[in-house]
C-alpha cells in the first residue's frame, strides 16, 4: 500500500510541474484586434471578404461572401491540425 501511495504522489508531483508550450507547432494565430494579421510571427496574414468588418470583433453579415480568407499555405505540409474559435451568434 505504501508503494502505491508513493507512486501516486510522485506521479502527481510530476504532472503538476508539466507544462505545455502552446506555441510549439503553432502555424497561425488571428487575434482580430484591429487587423487580420497573423500574430504567430509566421506571416500567414488573412484578409476580410465581402462586407465583413473588424471593430474589436470580427463581424460578418448575412451575406454568404462575408468572412475571412486565410492563405492556402496555412495548411501546407500538415497531416493533422486543430482549430480553436470563440464564436458568438446574435441570431439563429
């Protein structure tokens, strides 16, 4: 029983010190805080389409052409990837 508790305690101490580098492998980051530039430093800048606007938040109208265009090079050489979005809908 003492061995199990010791192993569990050592595992917990190790996992508390483990850190994840969120910038490792980061291809692009779009903050949309005044512009559509890539803040990762990789130069994958995007641009607005249609009537989309950017005033502290990205706003797209009801036009299917409104939005953001990302460069095709963002996905070059990737086998798998993750996307994280913060979305607010005013109406459905």
